C-alpha cells in the first residue's frame, strides 16, 4: 500500500522540514481518528493500511534513531477490531501496534494453520488461568 521505505513521502517531509512533518503528523492523527478512516466498508483493508503504516514508521525509526510511533498512538487506536491474515503478514507488526493501545482490542485472525488454531485456542484460555507453570 505504501511506496518503498526510502521514498515514503512522510519520511522525506520529516527529513526536509520538521515543522511541516509535525503538521502532517497532526493532520494524519486527526483524520485517522475518525471511525470511518480509511476503508470504513472493509475492516481488513483498514487493518492492512495501518499495519503497513506501522511497518514503514518502524523501519524509519530504525534508520533515523528517532521515535515516531508514540506520536501516532491515536491513529493506531482507531480500529475497534483488527483483522489479520496470517498467510500475508507477521504477528510481530500487530504486537507493535497493540503496545500503543491503552485498552484491549478484538483481533480477528484469518487463514490460520492447524497449529496456529491450537495456539489461538490456548490463548483464549489465558484469561481463566491465574498462573502457568
């Protein structure tokens, strides 16, 4: 959904003009906080868009040594439900996004292997377990 990391327009904007980058970040946060942003008709596309954004921002943070994800916290909190196709993406990106959340979110995992389904079933048991040994 996004161009390559090095040619990402936001990354170039931040590098060339910090004030413009800050304004862009503020505007992005404002727009993304709407329940209908983006793809209100398709939550899977919304999740993909935001996970791609997270991947690009994480890559850019690695390249620059700067931290941008916390500033995008409101953007990543916008979906009520995260839909992840495990055949297309790694769960580690979702973990980065969920770390930014102040409350628990519903996650709908799709295209799981049998082994992944077993892990999901076990994870659902965790809320009923006080200690695991």
